[in-house]
């Protein structure tokens, strides 16, 4: 039973300059199951973050849902009123943003920010909330939480800030946590601690995690299933092991071959992907969006792309699946 | 110096870069020093690729800037082809700087937004009188070509380019002076993985073609392993481990190096030797 169902989601963005609508998300379909870690991977500009934000109905002004639905417990999130969605945000679905500097309130202490979230969703006294906040900070492995509680975000390091973000996100016992590039701004050693922390909570708190990242290594080590996105479309999805070990889409293959790896010979040329991702208003509409950068394209590819099921829980959008093998 | 000094390009001896800490509002008092770089020595031979790795704040960039005399050095000596850079006057430094060029991390802030690509690349050529005025345009075209940009881009401004393209422009500008040493300060960390691969390919091809020495600074160990023949690991202003790339990665001695290697997430061990030897999923 899926916890969250995203069905045929298409999101349009209007550009004043070009006077036209472009699809920033194009027919996106996926499900998030209970107690599952799902990865969303792709280059910057492929629509990962906008997908994560639209699950909380945090769509910017120039955006408009063209079609589709996001079903959470049989309710369509996109049809909820502002008051109703506010009860879901932070309580049932929580989000950890990429940059902990700009996502924490700079003028409020850590205590105020955690207590605010707790009191918004639970009927508790402030003194109780402070007590809970202290325990939460202890849970995210901050030494001497009583000191951190009264500090402002600018006084804390990036790693500690991200721990505070995690504490806020799990404070109301969410069912889904969306982590949007939670470790991109951090050093590798801090990244490892933060990811270990999130993984540790999975065991005790039983939430599902949607991990947005551009780092295939992070995805491989932390997720059960993965969705590969490009130009607002799903290119490939399936079990992380299957997708990364046996990629069927040339884009996934290209991403994997862009990563330097150990070989016998020194200094081999990385295969990678040529060109770069087009800007939003140049997304190809009626052909495979990856066609201009694909080394394995044929005439077949010159038509609208469809996401096809190739196996149980394995979807690929390519006319030449695995042609590169 | 030893017998091998004939191909020694740069030697940094015991470099220390301290930044003073001031306290007080009206009357500033020096209360101490931040030891950004604390006694680092490094030799670079011609044609060698050396990687400098460590976490942010460990002093990698400050060290690179110090040996190029872009940051003031507190103590220590830098020998570049037998000349001591530390004793040099600013005017002399400016002249000799054509032999060591730098590519910065953030291509969004290292290019002048009000200059066209053509003038960005032509500026060092004019400044150092590398080519005759009549050959200037041809040289700029040649440089654009070797970094894989088309000559139609000559009159565009940096904001019209993507991050990868901007980094190519920065590389063209650095190579314009035909340097002997190229310092690349986190050149790919702001880029997507696919673009990162393109830039890495470009740097390593050019390094081989032009016989450049390369000091490659990065926090990404996989990238350093790919491109460098020797690696220095820095921590808190000091080099904690230095050696051949294969030795460092296969048999790290210092606990910090081990932690660093263990922390890198690596995609799929089954995917042909993807994995670093000593990392367990």
C-alpha cells in the first residue's frame, strides 16, 4: 500500500520574457511506500527540487499545476485549502532543505524554532515543549543541547545547523520526510554523520524518506528505490541496486560513467555525457528530451517519450533500452 | 637541494600563513593568530600532477594562494625555478606570474561580468605581450578552440554561459600565458557530475599535451584519485600525509586519511571496480 502516490503530475511555469508556458514537471508518476527510502537523482535543473516542494504544495507563484494529483492517505494534497495543508506540513510530511543557513530563521533561537513547530501541531505547554526540544537535540547527537538551545543559527556550524533542521523535521513524528540535498553543502565526513543519523531514525520512528540528491554515491548507500529525472521527466526508476548496477537508460549510464573510478590504467578519459542540460524554456517537448545529448539515439527517438514498465517495479523511458551494452 | 633539482619547478619550504585576530571595537587589539597554514612544504616537478585534499577550512586554498603570492606569507620560502618569490617586489611578481596561473572554484565570480569572453582571454595576452597585436585575435580563437568553445562566443558576456562553459573560459584565460604550473582550486566542485567529467577530461588532456604541472585542490577524493599522481592530505593547516596516489588510497596511514576515504559515498561496488578497496557498504 503506497503512502504517497504522485499521478501524472504536470507542472507549468510561465515565463514573462518568452511569453509561454513550459513544463517543469512532465507527467511524473511514482509512489512512495511505507518505511521506504526513495532517492530522486538528476542534474541540477532537472526538476528534482520542484518535485519535492510540490509534494508540500510549495509551488512558486509563476507555477501552475496543469494536471495530475498527489495522493497522501487518499487525500489530494493539491486540492487542500491553505489551512488544511498547513496541518499536513511539518506534521505528516516534513522537509529538510538543502541550505541550513537560509532555511532556519536567523532572528530566532534554536529553542524558539523547535518550540514553534511543536506548539503549532500539538497542544502542549511551552515548558513541556522546551523539554521535548532538549530531548530532540540529544536525539540528533548534539553534545550539550542546553547550550545550543539558546543560540542563533549563525553561531552554529553547517553540520550542527543541519542537525537542528533534522530535529525540527522529526519533532512531530512525520510519516514522510523529504530531504532535499541535505548534505550537499557539507564536508564528506560531516555528510556521513548526517546520513547515518537520518538512517538511524528510520529504525525507531518508521517514516518514509524521499532523498533528493545529485550524488549517485549518496543514493546508492542510502536508498531502496531510485527515480532518475531529466528535464522534468522520469527517465528510469526501480530498485536502487537494479538501476545503478544495470542501467537501461543512456542517461543513467552517462551519469554513472561521469564518476571517476579506480581502474588499472591511469588517467583514462571519463565517458560522461556531452553537452549540458537545456534551460527550462528550451526543454524538448515532442521528442525524447535526452536526444540531443544521447550517443545511442536512432531515428526511433524522434517521437514523444513514454515511460514503460519493463519489470515489476522497474520503469524506463527510452526507445533503445540498454542499447549501449 | 638534491640531485633531482633539474626538473624541480616549484619548492615551498615551511610555509606559514597566519591571520591576526583582532578584538575590541574602537581600539583594536591583536589577541592572537589563526594558523591557516602551519608549516607546509611541497615540491612540484615539471609535468607532475599533485592533489591537495582536505575538508573545508583546512587551509588548502590559503596554501595555494600563498605560494602564488596572492596571500601574504608569514614565514617560509617559495622557490620557483630557483628564484625566491618571497623576496620579490610586486612588479617583478607580476611579470613572473605568467608562469603560474590559477583557475578558481566559482566560475560565477571569477570572471568579470562586464567584459566579453574575447576581452577576458585577450587581457593577459596584451598585459604580458605574448603575441603581436595583429595575431591577438587568432590566438584567442586558438585558445577558445582548445577548451572546446566555438569562436561565435567571442562577443558574449559571462552571464550568458553555463557553469561548465564559464569554467572553460577560466581555463582558456589561465592557459593564454602558456604557464608552466596550473593551480586548479576546486575547479569542478560547483559543477554537475556530467559537466564535472567534461572539465576533468579537458584538464587532464591539456595537462598532458602541454606538459603542464598541475596542483589540483579538491575535497573530492575520487576526482583527485582520477587526475593526480601524488596526493597531499591537509588537516588544520598541516600536511598529515603525502605520497603516491595509489599508496595513499590503498594503504592510508594517517587516521584522518582513513576517515576521509571511508566517508566518500561510492556508487555500486559491482560496477567494475567502482569501489575503493577499503570501504565497506
